[in-house]
């Protein structure tokens, strides 16, 4: 299969390796996740959403979701990841996508909505699955379609902020209030870098950074349309932007950073833009 | 729903203009680049286009439902509050969970670390809602606090949820709900 792939797409990149890296990104997320702790929460605070609207989780558990079940689900996901790692099979990729759907739905039941960090990776993987042929020979195309969706998300978010808040959101105290709020609320490391920054950095400067960050979010769409060196520059700035969000607001977007780094690698090696999404 | 739309008219108008803008830009990109040709060359092009159209409209629709908790959403394609800048601005409130001993000393329990699996933004949205909905939410708050009893050490005898309000560079804490370990 690998040889056939290279006959059809004699590019510089082995997309199979990128696919394995994508699976590893998932693996680190699942392995580091303290999923079984959710067995300590009483089921009465669980919100039945998605498939659980049809088959309420109360039908399976009396008071708490069994730790054995949570562990089983986690191990199943890791096992199917290993299977996907060893063999390229669309069916096992679909099983993985379904298992992750349930895995995240359980978290959503206790939280209320999907975590920001996992949405992008989930859609990315879903698009790869949908656009893949059974023999994986179009893996490069699948990646490129996924990146189309990936950058569109940044674009949507940036545009939404501009339309819903311009200009007041970039002039007043919205951004500084946002930093204060995020710093006050409990977070994994309880970083207070955001509060420290507010002591030394003027509000206007922070608002300017906020505005520029939003412009780069909007500009993310150009990553798939313009010359390679500029799209790499936008990706690097987006990576800094994610680090900034983590330091100032404790919101983790590590999976997005991994996907941006992979994109930089693809562009650098394969010249993705000129080959795929060039302007007429 | 109608009341909400009336209350946030400005937000709604902006959302409509934004949606029209996004549709025009997306059509422009599809028409003037090779994206659509590339998609058509894929055997699963119909599925890709259907997913694209679905996600596109879900993302546009999501702008009109900022309010938590959402009864219906587009899980797993859109998350809540994907589009920041809430119509009511940013609330400067927080919450703190204290494990107290007989002398009244407070040891903070980091709920975000304890339940990191749920995810920080998601957990933060839920607790913000619980704190703001107090006292109607006190039954659920007690359930959350009950789940933390297992973290008790030494002479600690109760766990408390406090609301934190940020005013003039100072943080004020108000006790909302407490659960005693003898209960």
C-alpha cells in the first residue's frame, strides 16, 4: 500500500507518518486525561445530551458512572488507536471517532459543553475519515481538506468577534476584564501571569495585541491561499497566540499547536498552497 | 427565545450582517480558487460538501445562542461560546472551594485540577452558572461538594463553595453553600 501511494503521489512527504502523528496527538490527549475521576460525581448532575437523550445514562448506572466502565472506555480508545497505528483501516478509524464521541459526551454531561481544545482535532479527524478512500491512497488530499476546515474555524471565530464587538470590544476593558476573570477562576496551574501583566502593561497596549490577534485569526484563511512563506508566518503567529492564551488565561490549545506545526511541515516540504488551493 | 432576541437586538443584527458576509466570502473563495475542483475530484466529494455545508451553517447559527446552559446544540461540531464577546460583557466573578478545619483555616481545593478531564472552559461555564443561579442551584452545588469529601485531610470538617467578586482591585468572598462531613 505504501509503495502504491508513492507511485500515485510522488511528493516529498510520507503522509502515512503524518497520519501516525495525528494518532499520537490523540493518544497524548487520552493518556494524560484523568477520565476515571468522573466516577466520583453523582449521576444526578449529569446532563443527558446527544445519544444520551435517547438512552439516558441513568438506565446503566444507579448513582455514579462506574470507574470500571470509564476505564474500559479509555482503554478501548487507546486500543483502537494502537490498531489504527499498526494498520490503515477506515473502519477502525470510524470506531475510534464514535468512541471519542461517547467519551467527550460523558465529559460534556458533567461540564456542559465540549472543551475548546478537542473540537478542532475532532473535526480534523472526521474530515480525514470522510475524505479518505478505503486504501488510504488519497491521504494527502484528506489532510488538505482537513486543513481547509481547520483554518476556516479560525476565520469564523475572528470574524465573529469583529462583527459582534467592533470597535468597543477592542477599546474598552473587555480584554483586561477577560484576563482578570480567567486569572481569578481556578485553573490547572492557577497561573497568575495575566494579573501580573495587567500591573505592568497599559490597557491600550493589551487591546492592540487583542486586535492584532483577532486579525491573525481572520487572516488564518489565507494560510491555504497565499504564498508559503507568508502562510508559515501566520501559523507561527497563531502558535504564539495560543501560548499567549495559555499564559494569560490558562486555556490549553496544545492540539491546535500540534496541528499548526504539522501544517508548517507540510507547507515547507510539499508546497501545499501552490498545489492545492491556488487562486485562479 | 423571542424575548432574548428582542433584548439583544443589536447582537442579532450584527449576527445577521456577519452571516451574510461569511456566505459571500465563502462563495468567493469557492468560486475563485481551486478548492471546489479539488473536492470534486475526491470520490467522497458529496459527503465532504455535505459536512462543509452543515458545519458552516452550524457555526453561523451558534452565534445566536450564547446563553448557557444550551438545551440544544451542535455537539460535536460547535462548542458553546465559540464566538467570544458576550452581549452582556465579561463578568468579573469567580468561585473558590475551601476545605475548612475546626479552627476555620481554609485549604483551597482546585476544582479545575481535580476535574481537569471535563476541561477548563466547560467546568468554568458550569460553575459560573451554578454561582449565578444560587440559591436555585444549591442542590447541585452540594452534590459537587459531596464529591470532594474524599480529599479531606486531618481535622477538616467541611467544604464550602464561595463566590468571588472582583471590585476595585480587591476580591470579596461570599460563602454560598457548605457541606459538613458529619452529614
